[in-house]
C-alpha cells in the first residue's frame, strides 16, 4: 500500500445534507499524471480539494474516510493543514496571480516556509521555478513588473511556477487550461509532462483529449461515484463500465 | 395653489382623453396602435405637466429677484451708505408687505385704503403689531412705499403667473391631443419624457451644490474686502473682538486649522487601527452568526447623532481622562487640567469614525477575489499570512481611500469639538490642552448678536470656504484612489 503517494479509502464528502462524494477509492502513484474526468458537478473538483484539505475553508463541508499521503492520514488531528498544503500544491482553474511583482509571486511560498536562507538562494529558487514553468525567457527581463500584467497563459504558468517554488511532492491542478487558448494549453500540457519527472500530478479536466494526452492513469467520476479508475489507455480504448464508454463517446455529460 | 390644482386636473383629463382618442383612431382595436394605449395618455399628461411646471418653477425663482431689483431702485445710494446693506432694507420691506397682507386678510383695512396709507398719519408699526407682525423699528415713508410697490408687483406677478402657466398647460394639451393618432410613436416620446424628468432631478442636485459654492464665494470675497487675506491665512492669533468694528480683531486662520488637523489626526489614530482590525475580523475570521450580529451593531455607531457623541465626550470621556492624566490622577502626572481637550474630542471622534472605516474596509476586503485567498492557502500560507501579504496589499488602495473619506469627515465634524475640545484657539502641541477647530469657530462666530457685515462674522464664510476646499480635495483624491482600485478586478 505504501508504494502509493496518495491513497484514498472510502471517502465520503457532504456539503450540508448533500452527499457529494460517495465511497471513492483511488490510489495515486508517485511520478505519474493522474487525470480526473467526468461531467460537471460529478464531484471531481471536490475530491481534488480534499487531497490538500482546501475544503476546510468551507464551513458546511464534511469529509469522512481515510486519505493517506505517504501512508499518513491527512485528516488526522495531528496533521497541520498548512504544512500539508506546502507538500501538496495546487493550481486553480482561473489564473490567480497575487497583485505583486512576478518575482514576489514566485518567492511568496519559499518566503513563508523559509526555504531560502538568503537573497541569492531565493533568486535561484525563483529562476528555477520560472524555468520549469517555461516562463523564464519571457519573464526574466520584467521580474519586477506586476504579475497581473501578463497574458492569461503566462499568468497560469506563473501560478504553476509559484506552486512548484514551494517544492511540493504532489501538484493538484483544477482544470488548469479551461481559461486558456489552444497555444497556451499546449504549453501547459507540455509542462505537465515535464513536471512528472519530479513529482506526481493530479489534474481535473473537462477535455478528454487532454486527459488522453497528458495522463497515465484516468479516473472517471459520475454523480459523486468513482465509476472507473485504470490506465489511461485502457479507459479510452476499452472501458469496462458502460457509463464510462458513453461519456467518452459523448453520450452523457 | 389653485394653478397647480388646475394643471393636475388637466393632466388627469388629458390622460383619459388621450387614451380614448388613441383607441378611437384605431377603431377600438388595441393591436393597431403603435404603442400601448396608456402611453398615449401619459404622453398627453406629460405634455401638459412638464412645460407648465418648468415655467412655474422658473417664474417662482425669477419673480422675487426682479421685484427686489425694482424696489431697490427706490433707494438712493445715500440711504445705502448710511444704513445697513440693501438686502437688510429689502428684508424689512418684505416683512412690512407681508404684514399688510395680513392686515387686509383680517379686514382691518381695505385693499384700496392701503394704497393711501402714509407713514406720517398712520403708525404702521402699531397697525402691524395689532395683527401679530413684529417690525424692528418704526416704518419710514420710504419703507412703506417700497412695501406697497412690493405688494402690487407681486400681486400682478402672481396673477400673470397663473394665466401663463394655465395657458401653457392648455397649449400642451391641444398639441399632444392633435398628435395622438394610431401611428404616433407615443412609447418613444414617453421614454424621452422620462429621461428628461430624471435628468431634471439630477440637475437640481448639481445646481444646489453650485449655489452653495457661489454663496460661499461671494461672502468670502466680501470678507476679504474688509480684512486682509494675508492676515487671515498667515495670522497665528485668533482673537476676534466684538466690541468695536474691524481693526482690533486678530483673525488668524493658522491656530484653527492646526486644531482641526491635530484633532483629526488623533481621531484617525483611534479609528484606523480599531476600524481596520474589526473589518479584518468581520470579513475573514468571524463566523456568519457573529457577523450577522456584530456588523449591524457596529453600524449603529454610525447612526448616533454627533451631538450625543459630544455629550459623551463632555460628561464621560473628559472626566475619565482627567482622572487618569490630571492632578492626583491614576498615572500620577499632572498633564491635564480640564476635561475639554484635544485628546477628549479626538478620541470620541475616533470612536465615531470606527464604523465608517470598518464598513468601507470590510466591503473592500470582501471585494478581493476568493481566488486570491485560495491561491495563498494552496501554497500553505496561514490565515494571517494570507491577510498580511495578499489581502491587505490587494485592498490597500481602497483602504487608503476609506481612511481619506474618514479624514474628511473628521475635518468637517463640529458638535463633538464644540463640546469636547474647548474654545481656546491655540497653536499647541500638547494634546491635553484645550483646542478649537475651524468648524467650532464658524458656529461661535455666527451664533452671536453680531451683524452680518462685520469681519468678525463674515470670517465664518472664509473659514467655511477654506474648509470646503480642503475636504473637497480630500474627497476627490479618495474617490480617485477608490475608483482606480475598482478597475483592477473588473
């Protein structure tokens, strides 16, 4: 069991009286890209947000079951959600750079967690993260310009750079390309593929082509249930469940 | 009154007739009309109401001005030089004229007999006193003549006003009725009429502001004719004397603006941290239930009349501060001798401003997109790190705008200062000393027996004008900052 980076067992999520996630079991391997697909409102984003306890900020949300990160239950009272989120980074649907300079956006996480001992180390982290996010060549001359002045695709890559700067072990991406044009999408997808070298990535997407292109494993959610979870190739070519098949061929969702 | 009633009645008739005429032009079939039948009626009613009401308003404003001018020409320049200003004489005459109206109404003297009244043979003052109209001094022949002329002019004026308004209303009625036809685009015309009505309402508000500014400007110019501007703006002593005219008074502006600024700064020192922290608590930490109770409670503070705050300063805060900082007080220092001091007024004013700062800042903090918070939490930041490093910087321009708006309220605040800060105009650095502000001095200069033509009273207008310009600049600056911030997320 502990070979898996994250393993979720019998996870239930309730929003007030609404049972949003039912009996989900997923094992996420290290250094792979796992895609969550499914129609809108099926709970894939909700489940993603459970993995770094972002749902804690919503009062009425309740999570049951076990989610283990490296064999340790992240909902254990002894776990500090703030520490957890440093390990499990997140990139959101809409690019949300802080109203600060590009440099300060990337340096934000390392500064909070004391990852750099001095300015030189911090500069290195910023450069490395921006390079990894394929933004360095575009941004190196304007590091101190506001991050909100970048284009949408650049902003999203800035947010990815910001997330990798804290050296996470898992990166959660909630529809990272839905606000981007096809060119920016292609750049981000390429990036995701490279990030797989360093850590595991979980991506929620509405685009089945995207899931097929970037992921090794795919989970199909429907109405709060995990319907099928398998190798991406198998899901897209030979799904076991009829619901998966009809979603992939465009009949539901 | 009668005119207005008639015009309104005509409107009602016009509405019904317009509707009926439109229907009959389409031989009773609503679908053949260009617009709904109600629009034809509204068109007629508006065509009657808008021009005649406009004429009425213009006439009401213009008539007294024209009459005053005509009556004022009765006086020679010599009279004006001796007596008070011409506006005072005209005021006298108007009062006499109104008194004569009452006399006629009560049937003491017939309307015709008024014309032959003269000041030599009749004691007009007594006559007026009989019907309960008090006049300050004996009525001279000149004033009586003026009053008679005033009466006759306004009488004819009122008569023609009624005629003209009614005529215009009828003309509007006929014009609109003639246009009413099944192909007439009544709906579009009514739409235009609504636009004009709304525009008119907005214009009234703007014109009033212009009027206020103009009245201040003219009085300020009068003041600077009587008192040197340099002494006003750069004088360091404020010692008006009410015994003599001019000369003896020192009307230096600096001690007052110093007091205003000093007290405002004290109040901001109190209000900004408290207001800002409570805004952060309410918008970021408080649960919905706490927020539902606490926010209205804070906003009640804003609804307390400032005179009540003044009483609070005078009766509670002042003595409390004296018992802390005064002779034999809690801290064993003898800094404060009386309850009225800059710090008393400043701290109470600060309490008054808390809801102002907090509710504006709360709105601004709430306007910071949730995505910013998510982004920061997603990187493993704690709540206070997120607030300090992401939310406050994002909201800063708006918060600065809120503080500037609060500052301009502090500068304009009067009652708390009158009751809490004392009346001595001093250029002191000591917050435990009595001080006074521009607004408090405006009150004390105008609430006396002084006449409205000495520099000691007219200085109030110069003070008001200066204050107005300062707060205007602050407000414009604050709004500019707030607006600039808003554009960032839209």
